[in-house]
C-alpha cells in the first residue's frame, strides 16, 4: 500500500473499521494505538494547553470523588490566585464537567489586573443567563456585573448607582428584573470609642437594589445607619492604616416580598432587613442575637446566608479564625414565633478543611448540597444524607470565591477552532475544539479538492475540550463539522489548506 491513499480508499478504510481515521483521547482520556498522545497536566498542577486554542490556559482540576449520584449539570467556578501567590494567573469564569474537563473558559478582557468573581447561572427576563462580577479587588471589589446569554454574547452590564462602584460579594437577579448588589464605601469617622484613631475611616457595608434596564436605584441600605461598631468581633488599631472593615457584608438574599437577608462576616450575624424602612427586624447569631441559638447553629465569620421555604436557611460557616475550627455548610431551621434556631444538618469535608475566607452552600434540585470551600481549593457535592458524591480541587495556590452546579446548554456564537499538524508518511492530525459548546457529540471530517468541494470522510466522538483526529488523505482541503446526538449540524470550522 502506498504512503498516500485516495479519498475513495480512505472512505473504504473508515467503513471497514476506521483504519485511517483515529481518535486520540485528548488530555488524558482514552487513546487509540495509532494516535499521537498529548501530554496532560500532572496531578492537576499545570494549566491545560490546547493546540486549537493556544490563547486559553484554564487551570487543571483534580477530581477526587465522582459518582453517579451527582445532580445533573456542570460545575461553575471562577478560579483566581490566592492572596500572596506568585506566578501568572488567568482569573476567569470557568465551566467544568464532572471529569474536570473545561467546557467554557473566558479570560477577562482588556486588563490583566482584573478579576472575575461569583460566576453562576441565573434567570433574567424568563431566560437562563450566565452572570459574574468583574473588576479590581483589594479585600472588597470595585467593578461591574456581566450578564451573558447561551451564545456567550454579552447582554448587558450592571453598575452600582449613586456614584458607587459595585463590590464582588453579591450579584443576585430578582424575579422583577432588578439586581441586589453589595457596595463598600469608605466613611471618615472617629473610631476612638472602639480603640481606633479619632481621624479614622470605616467601611460602610451597603446593600443596593438596582433596576437592570434603567440603572435606577430602588433601595439602598447602609450598615452604619443600623449596626453599631460595637457589634463587630474586630477592633481597629490606634495607628490603623486603611479603613476599618467592621461589618464586611458578603451576601444578600430575598427573605420574602418585604424583607432581605444580609450576612456580615465580621459581626458573625445574619440580619433580616425591612425592605422599605431598612430597619433590622432580627439578628441571627453574633453578640446581639435575637434567637435562642440551638446546638451547632452559631457561626464564625460566615458567608452566603440563603433563605429557603419553611423557615430554612443555609449558611457557609467558615469556622473560628483563631481556633481553626472546621468549616462546614449548615442547614438551620428558624422559628420566628418562638425565636429559636435549630441545626438540621451540616456538611463537612473529609479532609477537615478550614476555610478562612469565602465559601458558599447551594441546595440542588434533587436535594443534594453543593459546597464551595472558598479560600481552600476544593468544591464538593453531598447527598442529602451527607455522603460525599463529588469532590474536586484546584492546585493549592488557587481558589474560587463561590462554586456551583447548574444545568446549562451552551451554543457559541463563533465557529469551531481547528488546526492541522503534519505527521509521518502523509498523515495529518487535526485538533478541534469549540469553547462553550455543550451539545457536540461527534466531529465529522470533511475533505476535498477545493473549499467548495468538501465531502464527509469519517467521524469520531467528541472527547473532552479538544479532540485530536489523525487521518491520511491526498485531498488538499479539510474542515470539521460539529454534530449533536441526532446528527444535526451545530457548526463548521474554517477550511484548512493542507501544506499551505
């Protein structure tokens, strides 16, 4: 047999068992004996690299536990370097599958110093959308909020009103098409009453509700108007440099039509706020708790307080900063008549993680609970009964403010990316990917004598973010089609001229 074969012979070889078109299991998946292996990151320590998308280098993920008991959907994280970590980092929204393979990666554009936080799926105008915060942060954020559709096109950006800049801790879209956001504002204040300087500055924790379409501010709440400095578990220094962060607002949720739920890390308190007057209705935890706190219900420097029907709250309890208490996700039942709080369940990592900052708890539709461990590089899913059914981790120097699981269908606005690399004896390897596409089942190879004369010559299943296909053909032009499980064409790559 000659070193090159015609397309007719090539078709025959494919039909006879795929002797001339083979799939390489890209990035550590299954490999064909004829395929060229591609190095994958060792133990989740090195970023991915892709021949078809050299501009993307998402962090590699180590999957520690994965079972069939997980809820449907993908994992949503926004990896970033932990404070003080060295080396380059692409802080960006990242969608992962349960194998740790990237599905969509979106480096922040235009400014290497920008970060992305709080990446998730929400509903806006009856459609599911991707949302995240993007900007600069030094303990608190100064930026704006991004909303994208299923094609990964930006719908709009939301900005804080009244001259403020939006903080990264919260971006919650309400059913009314408004956004609940957090803001940190520096306010000059005499701090001598709590041990600080007379000419000090304090950070005011602000909750703001903004109409997404018009930008109109509909509600604004200031911690300094309702929560005294003495409620904080922190104290400023007499020679305090920078602003005293006494409150540290880190989540806002809807309690009911007339009230909001606000979490403050530095008071270790969850507040129920009147949505009209701003008055504090009650405090859960902290030095002035209005509830009788049952065993295990008190939290230390908590994050992500969420209200669920029937008086149920979920909270990420970071644990004591000074005692290295184990972090946990907790479910608490509150009785607003008896003013009592009862621990329903808690979720802890088998490695006894202590997460100093950040973190979240998400209740999934099937009753599972997804936990992002914040400043520790883990994200986990538990069954309702507490069994660990999924666990994955970044490299040690990476973290994600929150982590989620959501169903998602991505239909990218652009076309599949493909490159060709020549091999021995006339072989060519095509590397193909489509950043964000979730419905691709098969890559179909086209070849022909001209750009307008391409015909199918074989197909292989999609494997991971990037699939490698090795073929041998004497046709000068090739391209690749993406098809779904029913054979519907989703997109076609550009046409490549081999050897050109």
